């Protein structure tokens, strides 16, 4: 089954404790991206990747890092999480640059 | 840069009634347009998309949307709503030729009453 898999689904952590949210897709998509969803703000793009070792900032990249060492994986790294990064995070992939996005089921992060 | 406006944050309709969710975009040329649906606890699923050609596009689950260039709109419609349509709906716009620059609206939450 074609899918985007994110882990974990829920994560509660404390300020400053580094964490990684994993994302993997099995569709051989070149393009992957991360979004955060906040009430009243919709989805905002954090980072995106056009291919292995090619990444760029989206609209709200501050406080986040990404890497794309393999085509299928695109982890999101929070080196020093803060409470304002409490949010619902989605990973997405697509086959071409403006093809419809395939989304994971989301990761709900709470930073206390 | 493109932008998307979904003017209705919440909409309540009765089951069996018709539905129209509004979406207005701002972009200098003809954009790519999408509607996604998000059920509780789930990721977003594509309902339909418009890239070019026929301005009335059909999607899954009986939804359709009409691109109106003169009004910069891409409203989503369904003739008869089912209780299972209760969800949040997002309009999104992409810039042709621009990589992955898809901008989402803030969403419209649809409640369906029996």
C-alpha cells in the first residue's frame, strides 16, 4: 500500500530536549516536505526536499532541521524544542514538483 | 507570492442538503488549485485538483469544484451531504513552475446535522 509513515504519532517532551520525528514514503517520490498545522493558521510549510541531499526552507523554518540522506526518508529534527513548537506536524510527498501531496497521519507534539 | 482565503471557518449543514465551500486565491497567473479533506486524527487526502482545461472538475466522494478566473475562486460543491462528510476542508494553491510552493488556506470545518 502506498503510504507516508510518520513516527511517533504523539510526543510529549520538555523544552530543550532534542527530538526527531521520522517520515518515510514507499512511493519512490522525489519531493518531500514538512508542514505544521495550527488552529486558525492552516498548514504552513517548514522545509522541503527536491531529492537526496537537496533541501530548502519553507515559510517557517526557524527552530527546525531536516536531512535527506535517502530518497524514502525525510526526518524532522528539533535541536532545542520550545513551547511555541507545540503543534501538529505532517510529512508529505509527491512525485513531481506540483503533483498532489500524499500526507502522513501526523505527529502531535507537545513541548512543556 | 500566492495566498488563499477560506472565508468560512465553520459551516453547519443538514444531511441531504447541498454544500458550497468558498475559496479565493491570489496569484498573478493561473495557479494549480487543490481541495483536501482532513478527517479527525488523519492526514489530508486529496479531493480534487485543477491544473488547466475544463474549469469544472470532479473529485472523489461526489465533490466537484469550479475554477472561475474572473472571481479568483475555486469553490467546492456537493449536491447532497452525507454525515460522513463531516471533516475539515482545505483549499490550496500552487505556483506552476515553482517547486512545492503550495499555500494552504486556514480550513473550513464542516458539521453535518441529522
